[in-house]
C-alpha cells in the first residue's frame, strides 16, 4: 500500500495554524479553497482564506440537469486554474500548503476522479498528507465552520441539495449516523424538474422560489409523501407527477378544457409548500427520535426563503437551536473540506491508494 509517509510534517505543525488546500469536484462545481486551522492541541478557529468555485451552470442549463460526461470534462479543464486561483487569492504559494483535502464520495465517478487525481498529485509532489473526506460530512460541518463560537454537535443534520435529501444523527463531526433519506429524487432535483415543467429555467430552485412568491401555496393540494408516517424517508416523485398532471391532465385522459389555464405561480407556490412541509416535519421527527436539540442544514435547497422561515418557526416553537450556514457555504464549495481539520487533529490521514466512491455511506465517518 502506498502510504502518505508525510505524517511527520502534519505533526510538526501540531500547535501551529496550518494552511490546507481543499478540493471539491463531486458533481458540477469545480472548487478549491485554502483554509487555515488548528493542529492538535490548538484551539484556533478555522478561517477561509480563499474559496473559488467555477460553476458549470452554462454547460448543463440546456439539458435541464447535470450531464456526467460533460461535468467530468469541464472539471479537467478547470481544476488546475481553480487551484492556482485559490492559492493566489489566499496570498500563499503551493509550497506553504501543509495538507491537501479532497471529497472522495458520494458523487459522479468521473467528476470525483478529477479532484482526487489532482489532490494525490499535489500530495505526492509537495510531500504533504492527503485527507479524504465525505462530501455529506463536509456539508454538515459547514455549520461549525460558519459558527465557530457556537456548539454545533451533537445535532441532527439534514443535507438537502440536487443530489441529496438525507438526515443524520451526528454525535460529533466524524460520527454521523444515517437516519433516513429519499427513496427516489432529491428535493433539489424535484425543484429542478418542476421548474423545467413550468418553463421556469435551470437551476430550478431559485426560479421556482421567485415564481412561488407570486402564487398561493394553498391553491393545489399536492401530496406530502410519508408525512404522517414514523419512518424517516422522503419521496418526491409522486409530487412531481402531481404537478405534471395538473399541467397536462392524466395520461389517457383528455385534459378537460379548463375554465382558466393553470396559474404557474400557484403551482410553484403549492409545490414549494409541499416540499417545505415534508422537510420540516421530518427534521422534527428526527429531533424527537434522537432527543437532540440542535439542527444543522446543508445543501443548496437551504437557500430557499420559505424553507428557512418554516425551519426558524419550528425551531423557536420546539426549543431547537438551528444552524444554517451562509449560502456560499451551503452550496457545493471546497470550504466543506474544513472537516479535514477534525481528521488531522485525530491523525487521520489517507493512504494514496484511496479510491472514489459514487454511493452514499450509511455512516460517513
Ligand atoms: O448543494 P448544491 O449547490 O449542489 C448539489 O446538488 O449538491 O444544490 C443545488 C440544488 C439545485 O437542485 C437547486 O435547484 C437547489 O439546490 N436550490 C434551491 C434554491 N437554490 C438552489 N432549491 C430551492 N430553493 C432555492 N432558492
Ligand atoms: Zn452537495
């Protein structure tokens, strides 16, 4: 086994602040960040010196979703300039970087491989430790990065994005246990698909939210899957179908000539409300089941104003401490690699023969 035989270097800066480079290429954002944080025994907080994200938005927009092959190729062309930019913006040189962190799961294999290859090359060339991290673990740790003065763990964590709608019970940053997740689409994916049905554009979340602001959330009684059930699971495919039928009528039926055509903002608002109700209710259940009193949210759907408002209302009603990082730390970005400091603190560096994993680990840590 090829091992990073550079752990000595990590130990050398135990009590000093050490700059690390973090790389994120799990899906369609090419991200690199330089973070400084504490070695073992230090109580310094983690600071983000630079956080560069090259979005592939334009490449995927016309397909209405992320095309894996296009994403992988775009990462290849962007990864080195993005890393360069992150190091320059941090005011450092590569030689000053003391470890390289990289998201190795879950995600699109072709995309993950680009980030991991870059990270391994840097670890080898610079003779510094490699630290692989789980993208979902990183999303949850963004709350601790954003609110260093507050105690975040133990907490229930919800990652809700274009690829994930997953609940965890997190005893600590590296002790996340899977509680339940979607059995079909992720909530963000449902926003994207519904936006496309409604002709609102891509990415769908912000477009649906803008349209919903002009509509009535009670205009259509859309399904809220599992909302009255004990199990911590989500399903959004029935909701998507309900939106489709509202627009086009059921298959085999001629859509009855409507007195007035469906009002797009009403559909957007009713759809959004259905998603929000389910997400908030399942967070409540997870909090009740675990007895935990803190809730942290990660992922792009956390940008949704109606969702934030509903979470805040639930949290103040139920006496829950709520953590929602600023938007640039909620969406995919390489500062999610701050979790690497928790690993460094425990001496957990990664052998250089580590591989990517497309799938979700039930217990990321
Ligand atoms: O975390 P993220 O940047 O990437 C991953 O999917 O991992 O999340 C992107 C997702 C997209 O599906 C997008 O439509 C959704 O987050 N999103 C929103 C909003 N802004 C972004 N969903 C609802 N409301 C929003 N304002
Ligand atoms: Zn993500």
